[in-house]
């Protein structure tokens, strides 16, 4: 019975097959129809594939990838020379964002990101078919969306175009991802992802994330720190390490597991990183120091940058000025500029006595044009020495003079008769300087002053004339201080620099070294003692040279000089232009200058070249 049953079953199967082919028109005829059906199916598939490719080509032509969409405005950050933050401003979209090249991302962070986000990142063309199939299977098994199948490139597209979390959104991401990877390299894709990914709060990109959570640059992150940071973009707020440390650590361990599976870390490295405790070092707020230098830097560069400001020198400037202000008339402001002679770099700058003052604190007096008083006299005499008409031992009359109805006088109202140029310069006598300027010509004096770095008004010759000698044309403290730096360089002018990455220009010789040496000696502490607060003092420290100035009406008081390493400029007065009898350069500005030059910070700068 069973054999019959078996035979019956086989016979039935054969009959069914024959019946099937018979319905198709017989055995041979059925095979032919199947081949024709297969050819038609293949042809249809080929047509569909060709149509899809053609559609993609047309879409690519009609909708080229807008690379500009990948760009984001960076946050503005101004740093001191040692990296201390002086000022920060969020980007226009409210995010903290500091673009970082992939070369500066460090070793671990790129590997951790690829391991957890897109292990086959280096293999696919922007869309990972295997990853998509794997996500479909996982989602069908779970009955809900567990995986999205998005590659790292697709995620970058999603962040850039804000695509919806839907099938059409994924289609757009896939199309744009393939487009993008035809335009830029894998490294560029990874770099852009790392600079756009969210890392909690309003932190955008690895630089902002690493600095905020760990107080480090990305390249300085340890393996455990890099793994924690790489895991945050999955849920930046849900995984915030300051609020949800347990979640953040669990995600970190998942990243470390993915790195080990990918072969990016050894078992020993994995174990050590997994055992590390969470240690956050939230970044400190910007320093309150160098407010005016920071605002100047932001005015020059919207994105900011690292400046030459030396924190120790800056703090010393602020300390000394704060100690002097209580002894000055109410409403007095002070501006100070410090320039490194060798580097032509602004290493210290104070724009007002109190940057927090709601009225005058925002004014940068170091860059405001003020009357220079007698501080330009060294350059008048320099023009005379360069012309070969005088030496510092030449005799000049300090007697009354009538210049077309203008009868200038010395500051003390007296006259000294015949004096040497060196003596006249040290005592800041007006009449000898006017006679010398008249002798060599105002045009020559103006030309030399401007060549040394102090830009004057275009009509300085015709409008100021000989009053130039006594401060008849305005100038900024930054430019005037740099002119004295030219004397310190032996007659070579170099434009000032604020940013570290700003190239230093080639020096231009505007004065002979002999002329500069003569002027530096005549005005040095070797021949006179500078005033300090409370009166004159014999300061037996490093020598420095300086010149004071007081403008007409006691509006502006100055002291400018250098010690061969740093050029210093000090201005004292009021921003509203109101004069005061106390505003005499030798009495209010000179003591500040002298105290700074002999301070420990400036002595250290001179001896170390910092």
C-alpha cells in the first residue's frame, strides 16, 4: 500500500508538472515561453534601471549639490598669546562653533565616530546598501523603527538640509549623499561632519564640544573622552554628561565596543578606557582682561583669532593704571599701548581706565586721535640730524620768536638762551624745536614722522604747519608708540600686528641707526631720573628712554618710550576733551610709564624676549 501510495504521489506530481507545462502549450513550448518571459522581465528591469540612472543624472543636472550649504558661520573667539580666552561670541544661529581641520581632530575621535556611526564609511559611495537591508530586517523583526540605515554622509546631509525623519527625507539624504561623495573626498566628508555634529547644549562641532566638556583641544582627548564625545550626536540632550552621566557612560562604552569590533582598539585599550571615570572640566568663562584689545580684534576679524596679547603684561598694565587712577582728577581716563619691538606685535592694550564704565568704558582711547603735545619732537630733531644740518651738540637759541603773529612760548613760560639740541630735547623746550623745524622744513618733518609709523592728517603740512612741533595734528597712541618702536629698532619701521598668524612685513629703513642711537641716549635714564608717583626718583633698574608731551589747554598728557624690547605709550585725559591743570605729561603719564618699565612683568619680557 505504501509503495503504491508513493508511486501514486510521484505520478501525481509528474502529472501536475505536465499539466502546468501543458497549460503553457506543451513541454518545449512552455520552456520557450518561460525564456521569453525572463527576457521580458530582464528587459523591463534593465529599462527600469536605465530609467532610474537617467532620472538621477537629470536630477543631478537640475539640482546640483549646493556646497555653500555646508558652510556655517563660526563663533567669534579672541585668545591671548597663551590661548587664554579674551572674548567669545556665538555664531549668528546661536551655536558655539569653531571649525577644526581633520588633521587637528586627533587620533581617537575620527575612529570613534566612524566606528559608532558608519563602520563601512570608507567603502560605500554615500549610501550603504548592506546597512539599509540590515536596518530593514532589524525593523521588521522588532516591529518598530530601531535602525535608520543612514550613513555618516547621509547624517551630514540631514544636518545640512534639515530633512524630515521620513521615507521621502531619507530619499533626499541618499540622493544628496551620493552627489556629495562625487564632489569631495571621504576625509572632507568626515571633517565636515565633525564640525557640524551637535555635542549638547549649543555646542556644534568637536572643537566646541571638546573644549566645553573636557577643557581640551580635540587632538588632546584621551580614548575614553573621545569615545564619550563621539557618542553624543545620537542624542545630544538625552546624553548630556553633566545631566545624565550614567547614560553618557553607557553610550561611551557602546562606542568603545564598536571600536573594538572594528579593530580600532585593542582589548587592553578597550578595558582601560571602559574603566575610566567620567571627569568633566567645563571650560572657564573668558578673561575680563584686555577688553579693548578683544573688541579691536573682533572689529578686524569677525571670527576673531589668537592675538599677541601677553596676559602677564596686560595684567600689569591694568594693575598699575588702577593704582594711579584714584590720585587723578575725577573723570580721568587712561590708555596704554605696549608693543613688542622685535615682533612689531601689540602685546598689551588698555583703552580706558575702567572698561566696565557704562559711559566711557567702551571707548578705546588707544586708537582715538588725540593731540600728541611734544612727543613728536624727537622726530623733528631726527629730520635735522638726517639732513646733516645739526648734531645733538649743536647750539640753538631758546629765545622769543614771532612767527607771523604767533608768539609761542615754552611750557614754563621762560627762556634759556643758547642751548644744545640734546638739552632742548630733554627739557622739551618749544622754541628751539620750532626753529629747527623751520630750518629743515615742515614737509621733511611730516614725511619722516609718517615714515616712522605715525599717520597724520592729509593736510598736516598746510593746516598744522609749525604747530606740529607742539601737537598741532592728532595721532593715535598705537601709531605714536610704534613710531618710538622704530627708534628702538635702529630706524626700521614695521607695521604693528595684532594676530599671531598675521605675517610680519619686511622692515623699511627710515632713519639711520646713528640718529636713533643719539636720540635714544639723549632721552635715556642715563641722563635723568623719571618721575614716579609722589615725585622724582633715582630708579636704578634697566635703562629706558622716554619723552613726555602736554597738549594745549592741558587736554592730553603723554609719556612714550622704549627699553629696547618693549615700546610703551601712556595717554591721560578725558574723552570729552575737557582739559585739567593736572594733565601734564611729566606729572601724570610719566609715573605710569616708569612704574611699568621697572615692573617684574616688563623686566621679564625684556630678559626672556617674551
